[in-house]
């Protein structure tokens, strides 16, 4: 009588009878799951040009801020601060994107963020952009792997913004050094213009 198993993880040797099943065969029979979400822990976000420093609680100069919210009332978010009448202003953050263990090589990998502007939109523009560089573990670095251009977030309605990475050379376990830029240009708005990121997710196809 056959027994059905929904989930099976083999960490050692896998055999059928007395025959060991090669790793490449085990991988080939697995089905792909597309666009799997791996959330980025906001508590790990860092100052882009001082990587040893976590994001501050208040945005200033060219740094985004991690705003903790109130427990059980408001969630943590990343904010650019109130940029009303601030003119053209760029603010950044940086973090490590680890390609998941089960990533299927050559398939989709990217970053998805839910973004918008709180209180009032900028009178000119507000965009978000991503750069992603693979670290080769011997002090080298790739070209920018992000293939998606800067995208507008100048709306009071939050929406998902997806940034795709070139998967040609990506493998499970790769570490990408990621910088996120919010660029806001507001000339004369009287009320608060606060660009905000509500969530950050790694998106990958896995087996």
C-alpha cells in the first residue's frame, strides 16, 4: 500500500531500496514554487555609508529612518521624514539580501516593497530605487544586478513595487549588498510629505 507524504526533507543520503539517489536527480524531481516571499527583518536595516550602524529612529541628512511605531497599535516602517518644501532630496538605507537555500538557479529573484506617501503627495515627484551587488566572498563585487528602473511611489495609496534582479549568475547562498533610495522632490506643499516603506520582501522561485 502506497503512503503519501506532503512534505519531505532529506538531510542525509536518500535511497530507493539499496540504490542511492544522486543529488541532481533529487533536485530535478522537485516542483518549482514561484514568487515565494521571504520577509526582510527591518531591525537589520543599516545606514548606507556606515554599515556598522543600524538605521536611526529619525531621518536626517541622507539617511532613511526606522520608525518603530507603537506596539499593538502601529507597525514599524521605514520613513524618509517630512520632506515638504525640502526640494530634491535623496535618502538611503542598506542591507544584506541572502539568496534562499532552495532558490532555483536562473529563475526569478528580486525585491518587493510596499510603499507610498503619508499625509500629502509631493508636488513634483517621489520615487524608490534599488541597487544590488553580489559579494564574491574574497572582497570582490559584481555589477549592479537590479534590472528595474526607479519607480514612482507618489501616492497616498500604498502599493507593491517589484525590483527584479538579473538571475544569470545567482545561486543559493549568494549575498547581495542592497541599497534602497527614496528620491523626493517637493517645492511648496504646506502639509507633511512623508515617503514610507511598509514592508520589504525577498521574492524568489524555489524548489
